C-alpha cells in the first residue's frame, strides 16, 4: 500500500459546491459594498476561510461583520444538500475496506462539517477532522494538515492530501506530504503536485494498485 492515510479537502474536492457558494458570496458582497466582484475575483476565495475571503474581496470590517452570518447560513444550507462528487461513495468504501484511514482538512467550520458528515452517514469514513477553528494558521500554511496527521499518528511520508486549489497543494508541499490534485474541481490543472486525479477512483490505483 503506497499510502496508509488520505486527508481530503471538502469544497471542490469531495463536494462540488463552488457555483452555489460563489454565486451567493457575489450577491452578498454586492449588497454590502455596492460593487459586484467578478467571477475571476471570486474564484481565488474558494478554499479561504470566510473572514479572509471577505477581506480579499474588499469588505470593510463593518461590512464583513454584516455579511458573515448571512453567508454562513447560506453556505451551511448549500453544503448539506450537495452530494459527494460522482465516484466518491464507491471509492471511499473500497479504501476503507482496504484499511486506508482517512480524514478531513478543510477551511470550513466544525459545525458545518459535523452536519454534512455525521458519523452514522458518510462521516464514518473520516476519523480526523481539522476545521477552521482547530488551528491558528490556515492553508497554505502546513499547520492544518500537520495537525490532522498528528491526531492520526501518521508520518507525512505515509500520507496523501487530496485537494483542488493552490492552497491545498501548497499546504501539502509545506507539510512534506504528497499532494493529489482533483482535476474535476480545480481551475489550475497545471499546479505542481505529486498526482493528478481525473476521477476519484484514481485513488484506488494510486493507493491500492487497483484498476478502475
């Protein structure tokens, strides 16, 4: 087995939440500031924490304070009704049965992650969950991923981090962990990474040596 542990980003990787999330953010920023950010401005915020994204888009502290709860509520609703990317249910089950341990490293908050991935459902696959509140620094800093591996008792060289953004691949590189780029969610397919995934089942070939 090449990797005994896989950590996953959530948005754009396990869940295709981008269009709903960013369309809502675009509307809320326009209502708060009077200026509608372009799609090109919005895309880099995918993977940022909420506060960082609002600052990046030019909100004042007062505007950000007004937008945050509205965006949080809309985001929670969106993520709860977004299914796993096609191919992931079968891939996660196969990896789990093969003994590969898995966790989540995400910029989302703990409450949202707990609602979307309850232990009696799809959350049963993910032992460790490092969310926005769990670390001082966030992706691309290595702290969230290293915290996940510390909780799991896993060495960086035995782990793989699957994500879709520059933040994810930089986080993996900074942590000394191999990065797998989810091509179905990325806007930057030429990012430096260890692996490029065209489909979730590619993880079975990489980790278990299985054909699709």
